[in-house]
């Protein structure tokens, strides 16, 4: 419940304050958002399965964002940032859809 409240507070603060993202971090923001969504849907799935652990959720959330950003950073340094960004988005997108499908099956028994 605390995570949901934190998410809502963060969204409201982001909408009200409209922070600017530094130019050097702009390529990493979409990757970080998708990685955070992956962790959020994974946490919801774990909650519905009755195996949610807040420590695992926080570690998963932070590590997903850091690892995804690190992969894109290394790709930028190697000159293949766009390709690695696409790869990260595809992999995390597949995980998100998998988690959403499991959530749907759990909620609607379909």
C-alpha cells in the first residue's frame, strides 16, 4: 500500500512541478520508465499471487532501472546505443505483457 501511495504522490508531484530532464539524461528516461513499469507490474503480479515481498520489490525496482540504464550507457559508449535501447525495450516489454497476462488471468480467471 505504501508503494502505491508513493507512486501516486510521485505522479502528482511530477505533473504539478513539471521537472526538466537534463539533456545528457534524456536518452535514459524512457528506458528507466519502462524498467520501472516492469518492476511495478511484477510487484502487482506477486501481490496477487500472494508472494509479494517489499524488500524484493524495492531491490527489483532499483536494479531494473540501474541495469537498463547501464546497458544503454554502454551501448552509447560503443556507438550502438539505439540498438541496445531497442533491445532493452523489447525484453522489458515482453516481461510487462507477460505480467499483465498473468494479472488478467488472476483477476478475470480467463
